[in-house]
């Protein structure tokens, strides 16, 4: 059986209650998973090493979709390097289609199709960008998504799960070009992502300390303009707005596991919120509830 669970942390990058719709078709040694994002997300975590993940975008991309500093486009197959962690910035209104498959099943199919080029070296690349190569695979996923979403009775037929995988896996493998160029990613954008990531790591390590834009510039040896521009390109917000977001999520996580007797003011101050009226306003705007309501749940 395939275990779809992965260890990751999700942070919403926009106001309002978090909403992520997900549908799955569970097969014997594979899972088809479809996810629709209603708001932009920041996702970080680790993968399960016994499975391979092959992911496609199935809708227009209406904002930054970034994986480890690489811009993901609609003509990209990605996610299949198990030694690479999950590091994503995802836009709102995005539909993704994913195959999570046992590695042995994938390798058996490679052998039958004589595709020895799709080896460990191929998997370590994690991204393939090929204009037009994946359209038939994406069309198949969109059709399957419709069936899974409406729980079509067609999927209940005996042997249908096996037939779906036997259809899809060769189609996926065949779509990967034999001659593959290096994934194209603008160098300037990659440098911006690196700068924003370093700033994010510093913020996460010092959420309980005062941090100013000047502090970040000095630590990162950057001026304000490139730092601001990097955050706008990667997270679509300023560094200080992103810092406030990180702190609000830290408070939210703490309150979700706090005892009912916990003082909200103590938790808020622990993460740098000294004006409790403003803190409550920010918190409600982001999570759609008051801090006291989070503790009560």
C-alpha cells in the first residue's frame, strides 16, 4: 500500500479561514490526488522515501508558483526527487493533479517500456519542462479529476482501478522526452529567491526577538530595495508584512495546543505583539476568528 502522508507545515499567505479542497482515488499501490487551493500557501516539509511523486498543474497559474527557487509553469512535471525536501510557494485558485506511486511499480513499468534513461539521475533533477509534451497526460488527469470529484459510479467497477493505472503510467512515462534540456530558470529570479529564503530562515529562528528591516539588511548584507523586491517577487508582500504573518501563525499554532487557562497576552508578547488590540485585529483578519476562539476549540 502507498502511504500518502508527508511531514510538512502549511502557512496561508492571505487573510481568511484556510480552505484546501482535496480528492483522492486510492489504488492498490498508488494514489491519484487532486488539490484545489483557494488561497496562496507557503509549504515546507519532508517526503516519504518509499514513494515517488509526479505532479502537474491542471489550471492557469495566477501568481507565483515556486519550488526551491524554480518557477513552476504549466508545461512542467515536477516533485519526483525523494531526497529533496518540500519547499513551495503556491498561488491561489490553483488545481494540481498528483500521482503518488510505489517506486517498484514505477521501475517495473520502466523496464517493460525500455526507458532505462529515467533512472536515479533523472529523478534527482526533480523538474522537467517541455512545451507541449505533457498536454495528453494533463488532459487525462483533468478527466479523471472530474470522475473522482463527482464520485462517478464508473470508478466502482471491478478492475477499474488497475486499468486506470495501467493506462496512465505508460502515458506519463512516454510523455517524458528522451532528450531533455536543463530546466530553464532565470538566474536573477533564483538570486531573489535565495535572498528571500535567507531572510525567512533568520525570521523563523528569531520570532521572539525584535527584528527591523535595517536588521535584516545588515545581517543579509543587502540594501532595502533588493530585499523588498525579492519578497515582492517570491511572497508578493514586503519583508515586514511577511514577518508579521510568520509571527501570527506561530501564535496560532501555540494557541491550538494551549491549555484553556493560558493567557493570550503572554503568548502574543512571546512572539513580539505588544499592542494587544492590534494583535487581535490582525489575528481575526488572518484566521477568521479571535484568539480566544482558537483556545476554546
